[in-house]
């Protein structure tokens, strides 16, 4: 009985390429006025979720105005409600400014210079089995991101 060995081969040449970018980058603009006007821009290609936190706000002396599109979380962060696509910004700014009608004494108590520090964070939008995956310290409020 003879031994038969068969070998089949099929080769196709494929040309082309596909680029996949998971790089997300963001920048913050705080405005150039006497008060803060906070807008975050996605300067990368990947979709992002963004959040902002304010330090140094004196509640009875300053007003924080949060426009539609942002929501304050229980963790003290302001979360942008929508996924921020590459090249987009958050639109209407969060503003922080001194209250009108402060007395000279109140202004003097603040000193010649005081600082409101703005911290922003962004995370690339990633899904696992249709569920949004977030860093451990992110606590998104209900309805964020808006679908």
C-alpha cells in the first residue's frame, strides 16, 4: 500500500492599510479675562470623556456658573455630559468670577492675589462588551455620557 501525502496551498496577496488611533489628548483654556472661562478641547483623534475640578473657590465671594452640557458629580468634579470627539470642545464655558458688590474690606481680605486652580482630566472612551470602562476614581453621574 502506497502512502499518499497531499498538500494544498492557497495564497492571496493583500495590499492596503488601516490606521487605528487610541491616542486621546486634551487641552484646557481658562480664558484671558479677570475671571475664569473654562473650555476643554479634544486635540487628539480618540473620543474622550472629560472632567474639571476647581480649587480655591471661596463660596460666599465667588460664583461658579455651570452651563448645560456639564453636571456636578458627588465627588466634586464637573463632568462633561457628552463624549468629546476629536477636534471638538465643550462649548459654553464653566465660569468662575468674583461676586458683584463685594466691599472693599472683603476684597482686601482676599489679598492682592488669590488663585483659583483648575484641574482637568480626560480618559479615552473604551468599551468592553458594550459597557463603558472607566478609571477606578471616576464616578460618573447618572446620564453621563448622554446617549
